[in-house]
């Protein structure tokens, strides 16, 4: 393969009780990335459109990820890789913008290098890329962006990632209010310790959610799409959070929560009709605010990052 | 139906990362209970063998459970219920002795009353019985004792119980060291607050364990049969805990942990041969101690409480 173009979807991490461990792929928006072999060796980013991001390899999420994979095979190959990025996911939106770049980068480079590495290894390399933007290595955006569906990161040492593909017609509505919520601030509002009783309630909910997803049981999913630990602290950083939540739940959303560390929020529901109605309700609230916003809806597909023509 | 005899199995609660929410049925030992319709109305316990337990209805786990169910139908029926209990599970052993009595009681009374209640309702009534002995209503022994396999109590409000029947040939080895660990003491050693980072690690493990069980994935189960939160505090109440654990893991146990709040401990493994070897290893350690003990092994069956002839 001489060249490949890929689509890398957005993703929602910290899914309710699955703080730090559960994310899902959201293909309603995603980056387009183009990879091509070059006669001269090495990796280079020749173009980025859609966002002001550094072309310098070591400062760029995609650059670091591709380089990490490329370095493993450098002695065995006689070509380089050129990367062009059409950035469609707004950096800082809380829907895995840098993770999509990292996932797309690894997918593209893997295709050209034919690395045959297991997916956990690829995720691990993509995490190194994403860390350039987020400051720490985490996998709950990178994994669903790469693999599609839901990804459970059940452990980091050793990295253990499981894909969960739910058979329900799950849709998500994602609102990105264009306000700045600094990751640092979102972290600072969290308590360092939580009551054991609250922790056990939360892990009960996560376990129920995982079971609901694997059994495609909408009732069980809905009962457990809740977050007793993080949301009470972070929702105050997102204006009108409770109104958006009520608007979504009034239209029979299965659940509602903060995407990543915000400011984006998401609703999960069954069927496109329900998604459109939730979207309309949230649009009404957002339109009355003094900030810009983006609003997306789409199904939770299982494709993850994939080749496009 | 005029009378019925039932077997109510022991159970292991607080399964590693599933503290408070996950239990499994352990049919290697269990109570035998006999229920018979009487012409005079009301509930009575006519005999208990194997343990010194009160015959007074309101002081007895089985009595309270049966009475709770009986009261619902009292106006519609013209018979009473007589209960005889052959207690085989040692009270205070930490393998759900009172839960078995409560589960057996509800199963037997339900059969005579033909109540047609959903299982969640029956579990809820059994919990009232068990509370007589434990002081609080919990379901992670009662549910697996009644339903067999693994039970996830993903929420208490509303009570949400899911059975997980794993396709692996899972066996458990349970050691009951005959020392007293007071529930009060076992509770007192637990911290009221835990670090958020530790909580997220723990709920990742629980989520992975649930996924492993539903997928019958021994590798995933084994990786996540761990408890970072409770075990470090409670293991000190159980002499030689670490030696038992090593002995089990050396023989390829999938995992090892404290049963309930102790003093019993359990190993989970695949296949009866592995179970026998683990049992032999643990026997060797226990025999060198200055306390009596019981040691059981058996498969995790999916029958739960059932009729016997």
C-alpha cells in the first residue's frame, strides 16, 4: 500500500459511572487524515487544515504517534511517511479531538508499515501521541476512536482494553458549548478522596452499565447511566447543565452526562427519531445562551477509525 | 403442593473488586429445609438441627422471611406453614449461612403459597430475613444462594439483581478458619473514605471481571479478580492470609479473596483437578495452625436453591 486516507471519529470518555475507564466512539464528527509513502526516510507533517496546530513532529499528537510506530520498523524499511490532516474536531471540545488525531495517525501508519501489532500495542502507541496534548496517557478516548463502539479500559498495568458492541440502535447527541473549561480546572474541582459507600454505589452502577451494554438491555443501561462521583462537582463548570439534562431525559434519553472533562455534554438514546427530538430540545436551550455552540447527533457505530476513498 | 424439601447453598459475597455488589453460589455446602402445610393458620418453626438458633419466629432468619411472604397472602389462604431446618452451614463462617436460611425459606414458602412474585421481590423478602442476623439488608449472599451462579446487585434503590452464568468450568475452594471475626470489627477496619484514583482502579477491575464472566474469558477474569480497597485492611484479621493466597495462586487459581467479611477465604479456579490441588495446598497450611477449620471445594453451579427429594 502506497497511500491511505482515513476517517478517525470523535469519542466520548468518562461515560457516567465509567469515569476514567469507559468511552464510546462518536462518528458524527471526525478527522480526515492522509498518509503517503515518501522516498526519503522519516516522518513529516506537510499540511494541517481546520485548526492551528504545530507541524513540528514532536509537538503534534499525530506526529508523535506515527513516529513512535515508525521508529520500531525504521531499520527494516526504506521509505518515509507524509501526513496531511484535515482537522474537523475542534481542539478543546471534550470529544476526543487529540485522541482522534492519535488514533487516525496510528491506523494510517500501521496500514503503510503493515506492522501486524496487536490492537493493545497500537492503542498504547496512540496514547503516547495523545499525551502530547492532554499531558497524561489515557486510553478512554483513543481506544473507542480506533476500535469503534464502547471501549472498557479495565486496567492500565497491564493495559487491558475490551470492545463492547451493543446490539441496540444507540444514538448519541453531543453538545459542545464554546466556552473554555480548562482541564486543570476540571481536575481541581474533584475531591482527592470519596466516601467508600459512594464508591461502592458508583461501581455497582458501572457494573450494571457494562452488563446492560453486553446484553443490549436498554432498561439496565438506562438505570445505570448515572454518575454519583464526578458529575456533582463538574456540572457547575457547564452553564445550564441541569436544563440540558432534563431536556434530554424528558425525551426518553437513556442517560446524560459530561463528555470527558467537558465542556461538551452528551445524551445517549435509542433510535434516530429520539435523537433528533433530544437535539431539538437542547438546541432550544443552547440558542438562548450567550455562547456559541455545536450540536451533533449520530449513531454509535462499531467501525472506529477506517479507510476512506 | 402440600410439602417441599429444599437445598439452599452457601454463597460467597464481596467477590474481590465486587465489594457489596457481587456474590456467587457455592453448593458444596448448604442447608436442608422442609416446609409443610398445616391445617391451623400461621407460621411455625418446629425443629432446628445442626446449630443453636432460636425457634421464635421473629428472632429467626427463616421465620422472618417466611412470615413476610406469608403475610401478603394470609387473607387468601386457609393453611399455615411448618418449617424444619437442618442447618449445615456454620453461622458466622462468612459463607452466607443466614442468607441460605433466608433464601431456602423464601423458596419453600413461595412453593407452598404459589406466590408468582418476581425474583427481585422474593430476594427483597429474603433480605428482610437475613437482616435479623446481619443487622442490615443486603443481597449479595441471598441473591446467589437463591438464583445460583453469580449475582450482581448493581443498585439497591431500586433493587436491581442480575444473574451471570459463566460457561467456564468454574470451581471454588473455600476455607473456613474457625476463629471469630466480628462483623463489627471487620467493618471498623475499613476507611470511611478512599482515594478517588484507587476507586477508579477498583471499578475498572470490577467492570473487567463482569465482562470476563459474561464472556467466559478466564484470562480477563483472572486479571481482574483483585481487590485494592477492602482486602488490604481486612486481610490482617485472617491469620496466614497471604500464605493461603500464594498457595492458591501458585496452583493457577484465577483469583483469591475474602468471603464476605471473613474469616472464610476463597479461591476461584478452572476445573476440579485444579480445585483439588489448591485444596491440598491450603490444607497443608491450615493443618499447621492452632485453630480448627473446614475446607470445601466444588463447582459454581447455576441451580441456586432447589427442591430435593
